[in-house]
C-alpha cells in the first residue's frame, strides 16, 4: 500500500510545479505578438504618411508644398516614438522585417523631397540620423543600410513620374539647379542624366545572396524600366515633337498611361 508521502508526490502535484514556467512562456509569447502587431501597424502608418508626402511632391514645388508635408512627418514621428522602445537591442533584428516597409517608404519620400529641394541624393549618413531624430524623446528607429538602398531604388520611380509629368505639362525635361561654383559639366545636369548616373551606381552594387539580394533584383528591373520610360518620353518630345506644330506638347494621356504602369 502506498505511503502518505507517495500520495503527496503524485504526477499531478509534480506538474503543478511547472505551471509558473509555462505561464511565463505564455506571457512572453503574448508580449511578442503584441509588440509585433504594434510595429506592423506603425510601419503601415509610416508607409501611408510617406506616400502622401510623395503625392504632394509630384506637383510643381512651391515652398508651400514642402511646408504642407510637415503634418505627414509629424505622423511618422509619432509612429516612430510609439514603437522605438520595441526595436532596441536584439529586437532591432527580431522585428526588422516588420518595420522594413515603413523605413523604405520613409527613405523614398525623404530622398525624393531632398533631391527636389537640394538637387542631390539624400546620403545614408543623413537619412539614418534623420529617422532617429523623428523620435524626440525616445531612442528612435534604426535605419538599416539595406532599407536605405531599397528606398533609393523606389525613389527612381518617383523621379520617372516627376520627369514625365514635367514634360507633359511644360514641354521640357525638368532641369536641376546646380550648386554655386559647379563645373560646366555639372551645370548641364537634368533629371535624366541624374537618373542614368544613379542607375549606374546601383547596378554596380553587389547585393550578395539572401532576401536582400532578391529584393534588389526585383527593384533593379523596375529602376531600369523607369529610366527607359523617361528616355522614350524625351525621345518622343525631341524627335516627334519637332514634326508637330509650334506650341505642341506631349499628350497627357501618354504620361498618364506611363504613370499607371509604374503605379
């Protein structure tokens, strides 16, 4: 017959000793899912605000347009502040994929605005601190070099839209204001020459292997198509336009179709 001690150490009683361990795991898993959802939501909101910035910039660029984008940068700032503490330490890499799309859209919008206002590509060492500074009180969101590069790839599509829209509206390829004291060669810059230079630099990139390389392959194809669309549009404006009556301008429907394909 079993003794009193044997009854007291039954399997069910022993199992109760593990319950706190499983409860701890459950709590950690719940926190993980909650954190992941917060980051995904913030990334979507940053993406939406960045797209609004880009849409504002596709019009002629009075200073009021740049000022009007302040509200969207405020939205991005609030979303970065909401999740910056969730993206520190090991979590920076654990949730990198969840915040990646928002970071890429931010780079696309910020670099596009920077190019139109400063006539140069926003470098990484300015983009990364800029994203962190959007969180005024917290540690900020870290911008990976991979997300920066992918965002620059996407920005070439916005340059294409801006170029084609400019040709359709003004009958000329948009030119770029060169810095004071620039050489005569740099003074001849226009949107297409800059897009070609950017394509050359990006095509020389060694993306290696893995998910980043796959993303680069996809975006590289779109980038090349964007440059080709501007080249074809300029060809039509220059060659075919010479055969048209004085005052002829490119068909807005043609520009619209090009933008629809890209979008």
